[in-house]
C-alpha cells in the first residue's frame, strides 16, 4: 500500500512530523515535481503513475491541493500569508523591483510609520472592521519594510526572522507563569506589575523613566511618565504643580492617569466629538444656502449642536 503524505508548499522543505514514521519505513520515496520538501527528503520525482499501482512501501509526497491528494489535503498553516508578504517586500526592494522602495531608508520611512499607526488608532476608535483589517496590514508593511532595509545594513544587519525571534524570546521570558513552571499570576494587574519587574531586570534600567519614548504625543508622554514614577513610589505632590499652561496640562493628565483613566484617549474623544460638531454645523449652514467657510459668530452659534 502506498502512503501519501500531503505537505504545504508554503513551509518550504519542512515535512509534517506525522510523516516521519512512514518515511523511515519507506522503500521508495517519490515527490511531485518541483516540491521543495521532496528534494529535502531525497525523493525521486514522481512521474504521475496512479498512486494505487505503486509498489508496497512507497511514500508519495504531494502538495496540498493536488488532485491525487484526495481528502488528505491540509490547510495552510496560520500565518502563511505573512511569508507571501515578505516575498513581495523582498521583490520590491531587490534589483529590478520598485525604484521608490529601493531608495527608502529607516529615516525616510518614519513619517509613514507614524501616519499608519494613527490611521490604525482611528479605525479602532471608529469601530470600522474593514478599515481595521486594512490598517493592520499597513502597519505590518512598515515592520516588513524596516526589517528588509535592516537586512542590507553593512555593519549590523538583521532580518525579519531575527525580529520575530527576538519577539518570541521576549514574550516567553516575560510570561514565566505561562511558559515556565512554578510561578503563578492570578490577575491582569499582577501580570502588569510582574511584566514591569521583568522588563526592568532585563533592560538593566538605571531610572524609572528609562525607555519612555519622548517622541510620543505630549499628553500620552505625561501620562506615561506619571505611571512610571507612581510605580517607583514618587509622591503625587512632586508632580509639576505650577500655574503655567504646560504645568496645568501635565497635572490634569497626571490626575487622569492616576485615577485609572487614559488622558490621551479622553482628549482624543473630546477632539473627535468637537470635529463632528464643526462638520455638522457647516453642513447645516450649507443646507441653508450659506457659505460654511464664511460664517459669523452668530451663525456658528445658530447651527451649533450642543452635546
């Protein structure tokens, strides 16, 4: 009887673990033409002979979806499309690809990274699932693009696999209660505190505010600094407390953060609501035949929709 092993072409030369016993006991291993896993297994090329007529002890390697695979077809692994995205990025960046993509650097891509993250943020705020899926793809593109540029660095190159491996190591290392033994975490708050402890030890930080990204929006920066220093035991009365606008804004952001809120999200919510009321007033004025770009203060008040 012939053993048919169905493999996923997206896995390259990898074979299913369940196929190993059959391969070890095979007298002959055949593989569909061009199948990478077949070459890795030292298989001979299959000439299309009916599998049922092949000699006993034969193992036939077929790609998923092949007509002869019958009901043995396997679904592609989760994440398989990311491999396609990596291949497309490599093609765009390589000789003969896109001139614009080939010219980009980490620095030239910075503004796109910021824009795409904010567009993703807005899709989540708006609850738009279609936009959310698309914007997640755009953010993924930025990761793939930067990793591809990094692979070409003359002194310190690294590729997407190094990026992913670093992420895996970080996630496993910071979740000993999941991937290790003997440690327990009862609540999300406990995990948040444990994550911070592990990160501090891992990064060997000298200050409670080491690692805070100062390029983030000012309200979010104030909230992050407040959160970090509160964990370090800084008394609230040592937070900025003056009367100039910056100190008052910081104090308001800090108070919101310490109260369990998110000042950046709160301010964005007010700003988005204000934007919507502006647009509604302009639309109402235009419906009355007025120029929405030349409204008087009195007309603004007439068309303004209070919450």
